[in-house]
């Protein structure tokens, strides 16, 4: 068989299957990166959690010893408790973002200026947000401290109080997170079917009934993304804790991601196996929530069809 006929046959085969194979050709690079930088590190974390290792020397297999130590570790339970507080309060960003988006979804003069004010926190780095709120809470000269002092006679050093520090950091995190949820809902509101809204108005639906029965069902995709991203953000809350308190005072503001870093990479640790065991617990907690959201979304789609 000649070379020309072979090339002709391969070209005709590609033309015949081109439409079916093209999507896979574009997906392959992304799948390779996802495999190398996400899937393989997850399994490596599970594997590494069974070792005692300082990151440089030889690994020593210790089985489940890291997990047994972890479940007797008071600092781990403090971090887990703080993550639960983060998760509960951080979800306030979803309804807050929704109501701000509804407020901004109006055709009035100057609304773009208001949108830019609310959008502003989203484009700021988390490091900058942490620094702004650290100054905001600062004793003696921080705006929050001075306001409380003027109202009550005594200022509150939020970031130095073990009982208040976690709530102060969460408030800082909510600022950009509400802006992110607002953007998602603004995008969703642009896709709301105006015919359904008009039909509901003809049926005398307004206010909360309009929102609950007409608007919110059409915002399910935006709500799903907002909830998932907010849950992930609450569980991996590292940067604000690191910038604002470095886990203090007395470790009271630690969260799991920060405690993992502290044990594995900071001057207090170099315990890679122990840090990996914390990472595994955090990953499993995330998977429980995300799997639940995905299952709920699939069930809703099946019922809708």
C-alpha cells in the first residue's frame, strides 16, 4: 500500500470522526492538569498521613498513629469548632448577596456607581482585606474600637479577645464573600424570564411571594454555586487567620487549614505526616458537604424533568 493512500485513509477517518473527537482533544490538557495537580496530590496526602516525616529525612511508617494523636489533640478540636462557626456564619453571605443583588438590579440613575461600591471588596486581595480589618479593630486608634469606646465607655480589642477573635475574622471574610455572591445573583437575575414575572404580576403576586415562587426557582444555579463556593471558602479559611492573628491569641482563632500549615510547614512543626492527616480530615469534611449539594442538585433536576 502506498504512502499517499495511507495518508488519504487517515485524513478521511479524521474527517469522519472529527465532530465527535474534537471535544475530547480540547479536554485532554485540562484533564491532565487536573489529574497531576488535584487527584494525585489527594491520594498522596492519604498515603503521607501514614508516615512520620519531617520533609527531608527518611519516612517512617506509623500507620494510623497520626490520626489517633489527632483525635486526642485539643488544638485540633479548637480548630474544628472554629471551622464550624466559620461555616455557619459564612453562609450568611448567600442571602445577604441575594438581597443586595435584588436592590442593585434596578434601572435607576446612578445605579452603576452603587454597583461599583458593592463590587469593590471582591477585587481586593484577601491579604489587603485582612490588613484593613486589623487596622479597623486595632486598640486605641481603630475605628471599631473608637466607636465602641464612644458608645459604651470601654473599647474592645477584638483580635486580642479569645472569645471574639473568630467572629471578628469572619466579619472580615464576609465583606468580600457577600460581594462575590452578589455578583453571582446579579448574573442570575439577568437571566430571569420576564414573561414569568409578568404572569405572576397578573396573578397579583408581589413581594415575598414573587421572590419565593417566581424569582428564587430561576436562581437555583446561582444559589448552588454561591453555597458551594461559600462552604469551600469557610472550610479553607487560611489567609485571613494568618494575616490578622497568626492563629492567636493562644491558638484560639486557629482553623483546620491554618493548623495543618502550622504543623507541617511552620517553625512549630515540620511534621508532614501529621499535617497530611489534618488535610485528609478537612478534605473528607468538604466532600461530605459538596457531595450533599451535588446530590440535591441532581435530585432537583430529575424532579424538574
